[in-house]
C-alpha cells in the first residue's frame, strides 16, 4: 500500500527512548522555566526560583518551600531536577496546600511511590520470563532485557529518590497477584480479561502461566518486527500498519507513565490554585470582604450531607446532594462572565469567570462538600455533570447565563452507543466520549468528553494559556503549555491544533503537519485543524493537497471564514482565478475578525479582477 510519497518503512522497536525519558530534566531550558513560572502565577501563591544543585542539596527538604516578602511562597528548585526527585517537591507543596485536609496531603506522593513499586515489579516480571525468549534474529529477547533493566532501575530510583543503576535480579519472587497486575499493566485490563475468559470460569495456575508466557512472547515478537506507515489518500490521513500502531502506542504509553512525576508536580501547583480559589473567592453579590465559601456555608452544608448519609437512605442522600449542588450553581453563576477568566489568581482578584473558571470554582466547592461530579469537555465550552449517590447523572453548567436546561437528567437512551452511566465514578484517566442523540450544537449532534475534573479542567487552562502566550508572541512558552495540555489529556484536539499553530509560526512546518494530523485524528468533525493543515501545505508549496484540506474544513464547518481565505490563496497559486475570486468574496461576507485580513482579501480581489 502506497500513499502520495510511497511507503515509509518503520523499524523494529527501539528502547533508547526509555532511558532518555527517565533521565530527562524538564527545567533545563529557559522556555520551560518561564512557562513553569507562568503556571505558578496562574495558580498564585507560589513563585519558583531556580538555584544550583549544590545550593538545593544544602537547603534540604525543609528548604524547598519558604515564605517570601510578598506573603507568598518561594519554591526552590535546581535546573537539573530529575523525575525521581519530584516526590519531595510534590509532598512539600501538598502538605502546605492541604493543611486543612490532612487525609489528602500524601495522596499524590504515595501515588509516585506506588508507581515506583510498579516499575520495579515490571522489571522483575520481565526478567523472570526472559529465559522463555530464544536467542534469534528477531530481537525480541533484547527488547525484553532492556525494558526489564530500565523499568527496574527507574522503579528503585522513584522509591529511593535518587538514581539507581542496579541490575535486575533473576529471581523475582513475585506473587500470583503481582503477576496478574503486571499482566493487566502491560496488556490493559480489558484485553487481559478477554484473554483469560477464553480459559473458562476456573482456569488452573498452569493454564494461567502458559497463557502468560504465550502472550508475552507474541507481544514482544510483534514489537520486534518492522512496522510501516504511509500517507493516506487525503493529506490529513496517515495509514499505519498494525505493527507500527502497536509500537507507537506502546512507546506513547511508556513515556506517559514515566513522566507521571512531572505531571503530578504541575498538578500540585494547580491543586493549590483551586484550593486558594475555593477558599478565598469573594462573593459578587455581597461585600468584597465576604468569602463565597462563608456565604454558602460550605462547612454547614458538608455537615448536613453527612447527617443525611448516616441514614443510609439513598433517595434522601441523592435529593440532598442535588439540593446543595443547585445552591452552589446559583451562587457561582451569579458572577459576571468574561471570556478568558479561568486562571484562579485572576478570578480571585477580579471576580470575573468564564466557563472553565466557573467549572473550577463550582466543582471545587462540590469537592469540599463531598459531592461527585465529572468535567464535561465540549468544543469551545466547559461544563460538568453531577453524579448523585443513586447513580443518576445531571447536566450541570456553572457558567453565568448560558444554560437553560441545567440539572436535566442524562440517561443512557439519550446517548449514542452503549454507554454505562452507572459506572461513571470509575472512568479511566483517558475519559470517555459521549454523543447526544437529540441535543445539538448548532446543526450538529452535541458531542462531549467526560473526564475526572482534575484532568479535564487542568487541560483546559493549559490550552487557554497556550493561546494567550501565542497571542503575546511568546511561542516557545506556548509550546510548553500545549505539550503539557497534551500530557494531561491526549484525547483533546485543541492542544494539538494550538501546537500546530505555534510550530507553523516558528517555521517548523513538518512538525506542524504532524500536530494538525493528530488533532484531526482526535476529532475529525472540527474544522480548525484542516484549515491549519491547509496553511502549512500552502507554505510547503503542496497546493493540491492544501486545496483538499481547505475544502474539508469548509465541509466540516461552512460558516467559518478562514478556510475560504486559504482556499482563495491556493486557487490563485493554481491559476484558477474565477474560483479564487468567489472564495475571497465568501471570506469577506463571513469574516468577523481584524481589518488586516479583510483588507488583504479585498486587495486580492482587486488583483484578480484586473487579470
């Protein structure tokens, strides 16, 4: 199978990236430091200061966080901070942030410690089954050997908080429970369960062991093969063979899990911002000195819900949860709306909020009371869904003045496909996609992604921050913001599109192409990435492909102006002047942006009319 440029052969699975990811130091570059400082500013109360390794070690754990003259906290970090050292930073920040919630202080640090144990066991697991792999030319045994050593060493490094280079022992002493967890970790729980179900209801230990050996050999033999990918028929398509898909997915998942400490460190800063917002946001209705937290009587509401829960009456408990949620929603939606007001520090200062900001504030207040909810990520909008104890699900939008169907119950028969709404409290970090049958967004079915709030909302802020930094011309920092948004939520198209825009501005066209393609693969019904792809292809002189991209952008959203402008430019390049003239005229009718692009299109029309 060949694309426009013929087949592009891949290679067998290389493990070099594991060590490179493990040994990365995220704060060595100026843009990375600047973005982290911006992230701290967004969430307020912490100011990072990068110091030498020697000074940091002299300060010790107790010197990581200190009060400064501005009544904030200075967070001291070395520029060469490694992933395995971040657990102490996370723990220090969380202990200071969650002073009134001692039961939550060590949650994230314990998560990193458990991750270390998992990596250690993964190394031991692979090492134990290494003898089952024959010495041959397919390279599978070497892949297993390399991963066993890398996983084992990183696991110990996370636990000891310093780099460990010990070789993996041959005897693992892993229990049957440990091995089962490793089976699920490597294959994914669903795939593993499907394989085991083929053995019947009560498989023997021998059957399980034989299945484990066979599965591992098949998996790593496939990894060791040569994969391939090729351009698809459309310029936004990439045809990837099953082996290449397996390799790419495996690499992506390994990198994501290794980088967990970095993501958790930034989440610790975000969590601090949310805590500050929820406890310090002043009421908009009453005096500027009156906290919303006190106006709502969050402590009293929490106690009331606790008393109802003691009855064990699910109906009463759910009714109380719904009552409290509506009270919080009414108070949060009373704040004035401002388009880009989603940063905790700015909301506290100005008392303006947008959809993302209102979801953070409203959701944070629900957390304080102990009511469950999820973030609902829609195109160009953020909302939440409330989940009561009777497992009913309600649309819950805290945004000022936009939702006239708040607290309408969402049922399975309202959604496309087979969505189990009874299990929403256990959704994976990757979230789930839902499509409403009868609710629409304009002339299209309403689609949304549901996430645990900390993931979805954090990704939104990161993406919005990338947008703001791009507009300020701070492209290198914007790259960091978009990359972090993708790490937090890889199923959201907007950060890939933003990444493509910045890479295009920086002249890194081939990287921009890949970013736009990724955005389209995540959401094929969003027009912006097609337009961005068309722009880059035009820059590269690939006019026919650009033409296809612009046309697809228009098919997806015919009311968006920008693709018509790109279409006019590329049609002009191709000498199709009459069509170009029509495209520019349509652009002018639809364009609602700045005068620069409007005037430029008018000049193009004048040139075309003179030909």
